[in-house]
């Protein structure tokens, strides 16, 4: 069902899931084009329920996530170790897939998924210091993080939490320092082109030297321009694997070889190599895996 949300000027979507992977309620909001958060916030989501398959492989997408945990605590799986994540945390841009594990009890989580420029502005923190890491949000934002956490903890429902988070983000972005227009333009072009644009041509049009661009990406994105382009291309491929584009003739789903070319890879071999580097899997293993509803993440066996 869809609930009206005039404050956000677009609907918050609700769903109830009951599968072999668990039972939960979810709610999410995507900023419409006219929203002041459009282009900055990709998604604000809320999850409340229990998971039967608790371990989840999450794939990199070139975004930064702020996470508030109200019930239960996720763990980051690092090699053979498991590390309990902070109650409020931020996960930086990831350069490869990572694994998290939910507790066996109820989980209630709010997530704010931001594009890198917005994340750097909201956090007022160099993003390279968060790359491939989970940081305590209280350490990064101190009083601002505590204010968000307390307000959302006391909120009566998912919809109110999403509204509060959207207002908080809008306030942080409004107060943030402006970002160079050339860098903003270049990132927008890369995202629109799914990483397939020529970086050198974009750099020249944006007016950056090579060294200045590397420094700007390190601070505002967390990874190099080339790596960010690869992440965008990989993300586009993930989305197409879950929802294949129609073939140019006949309306049949694209083959893996056709998907490789559609996503901007040289050929299927190049796609397979990149896919394994980012995910630890082959495309066929990804397709055969158990996916959470509405997500590219996959449920993993903890045995």
C-alpha cells in the first residue's frame, strides 16, 4: 500500500514480506525530481522484522549509508571474525562486496542511502576515511547524530522516522559548504552514463588537472575516478541481471554476452573478471543465488 506524505511531497511505500527468508515490514521513500533532496538522497528505508537467513552479501553501489538500529544489532563479517556494528553507524563507499549478519531476534533499522557528494556534505568528513569501513556515526557527527538518533528512536512508526530523517538531511545539506560545480557536473555525467563516459574527456570539460581530480574524488567520493566509474558500471550490470533489458529484436531477455556489451564491458570475459572482483561470484552464481525480495543482495548459508 502507499501512504500519503505531504511533507515529503511524494509517497512512502509500505510492504509486508513473508517468505522462507523471514517476515518483515518495510517502508521506503525515494525523492521525486522536484524535491530538494533529489540527486543527493537515493533512498530512505525502514525495516522491521525477523530474518530466517540472517547472513547477507551486500554488493557495492557507489553510495554511502547512514544506519540507525533501534532493535537488534547487525554484525560485520570480517574474515573469520564478526564485529558488532555501532547502534548508529555509517558505511562508506565499498570497493567490493561485504557480508553482514542480522541477529536471531527482531531487527528494526532505518537507513539513509546517500550519493557521495551529499554524504560528504552531510558528514563534513573526508570520505576516503570511511571507504570499505563501518564507522560510529556518533564519532563522526557527535551531537547531530545523537539528535537524529533520539528523535527517530522516540518516533511512533516507520513513516514518522522517514519524515524526520528527510528533514534532518535537508537541514544538514542546506548548512553544508557548496561543492565545486565542475565536480558536481562530472559526477552527474558519470552516474547518468553508468560509468561508461570517458574520464579524461569529462575531466578536461570539468576543468581539473589529473592530480586535482584525484584529490577531489578522494575527499568527496572516497575512491578514484576510475574505480568509481567501475562501481557504477557494476551496479548497472547488477540491476540488469535482476531485470534484463529486452533484446533489440524478438523481445527476449539479453544473454550474458549481450548484457556485457549493454553494460559497457569489452566482452563477456571482461564482465566476468570485473564481476568476480567486485562480488566474489560469477554472474551465473549471482543469478542462481537466493535473493532478498526487491534487492540485489543475496542470502548466504551460515553453515
